[in-house]
C-alpha cells in the first residue's frame, strides 16, 4: 500500500509540475494604434481638433508642454519577448501643427 501511495503522489506531483509550466500569458497592448495613412494625413497648418479627429486623443498631454501631443503605442504578445513600440510627436504653435516626428526611438533606462 505504501508503494501505491508513493506512486500516486509522484504522479500527482509530476502532473502539477507540468501543468504549472503551461501558464497562459496575456497580450499587452497600450496606447494609440495609429494607421500609417492617418499619420501621413497630419499636415502642418492643421488645427488641434483636426488632428484629434484623425488620430484620436493623445496618450500624453504634458501640462509643461502644452504645444506638444505624444501618441505612444506598445504591444507585446503574451509568450514572446518581442515588443512593438511606436511614438509620434505632434507639436503646435498658435493651435496649428508645426511639427510631426514619427518613430521616435524609445530610450531604455539604465
């Protein structure tokens, strides 16, 4: 009887270990997923409302830089370490677009 209990415990421990290794990892998506056609549609001279209509509300509206909107997008598939990152910066002067910077590199700290 002792051998049967040992075998059962060993079997259950093995199954629990294998199942624990099969963890589902959730996809992580944050920010604004922008269509390239919409980004190319942003032109100097457009108003803030025109940009908002085209691209949506920006992720970052910095109170210290009121003439700058940042559109940030981040995606990582659950089981992967590969990340997709995009960053678009739209600058305004007198509520009109004066600058558009696309694919701004992300600085990784430390």
